[in-house]
């Protein structure tokens, strides 16, 4: 079911317009909704596109101990790829010659991916080129030995590889926690001016449950029953106020119970960001 063969993965990614990178917390929450209520909101967005997991995500899910529920949930997606972090270098060897150039590009990819962690970036920068392949992975495992944000950064590292090797792919993260949003935003959506934003080559987005509910409503679909299946009313939402049809520039953070969230979406008075 899960595709691991390098050549098959390369062929799929070469022809894929979009890729969905699923975070651990989102899979767990969505599997629960699928198991309890028989609903799958994310499938409305993924359709026939590819879902990509990293080995870290599978490890966090304890997939090797799965009793069948995660397997049943994932079976609804027609193309599921596993890219182990140790194999990221293989895509650079496939793309670049000579070997030194592949290693150099791989090093730059790692630096971009971990740019929000200065100590890790400094360590990577000091690695000799011929030691890059082994040392970067060692540093990754050492720095994230506690497990905190390891899954999120594994997906970010994967996304940077995809942007480099398969630049035509639009990337959609699916997540729930704020850490993923902040990590992706720091890497892809910080610009020094409007010109830099316009020239950015990246098409990278982060989908949350609230954002997907908003999109479904705008498609004309009923979301009343889905709200209770997916939303955590305690979780704070990032949104912008809409008044007189004009969206305010300021992002607001706040929790909303389900009735209020539904009411404001239907009234068109908020723009959900995450």
C-alpha cells in the first residue's frame, strides 16, 4: 500500500501537480473522526493526489504496532509515499552531477530546512562536504532526540527537497498544531518587501481543519455535521476580521466554540488563516 521504491516514487513525483504532507497529530485526529463518524474531510482536498509521509511520522504513529486502524484510514488515499529522511540525499544524487555538487545542494537544503534553529544550522555549515551525507543525519537525530517537533521538521526538510528536485509540485501541509504553522511560515512566507513575495517561486500552504471547513463552505457544501467531528473548541484559531467585504490586514488569535465558528463563517465576517 505504501510506496517505498525510489524509481516508482520519482516517476510519481515527476508527474504530480500537488503533494500533501500529513503531520502526525492531524493523522491521529483525522483517523479518529474516520473511525468514529465515517467521515474524511481531507479526502475532499487530496482526491487523487499523492500523500507523502516520512519515517519519523510513521514512528510517531507507532505504525509498526498498528492494529489496522491507521492502515484502514490511509487506504482511502490512492497514492501514499514513504520517504525516509536517510534517503533524501538519493534525490540529490539523481538530480546533480558530479557528486560534490549533489552533496553541496543537499547541504544547502538542510540549512534552509533548519534555518530557524541557529545552533543546528551552524553545525551543518561547519561539516566538510565529503562528510555531509552521514553527519547531517547524525545531527538531525541528535538534535531531535527528545522528539519535540521532530515530525514537523522532518516534513519541512522533505518539502525543501521537493521544492528543489520537483519544483512544479504545489505543497500542502496538513496539520493542527501551531508549531507546524510557525515552522513552515518561517521558512517560506517571511519576506523583506512585497517584491520578494511576488518573486517567490514557492507554492507552499498549510491546511488546518478550520481552513478546510471554510473552503468546503465556500464550495457550497454543508459543514454543520463536520464541525463537531473535527474541531477542538479550545484550540485557538488564526483569522482576520472581514467588515463591509474588506479583510483587515491584522491576524487575530482566539478560541471559538462551534456555534460561533459556524455563525461567523456563514456570515462571512472572518477569514480563517489557520
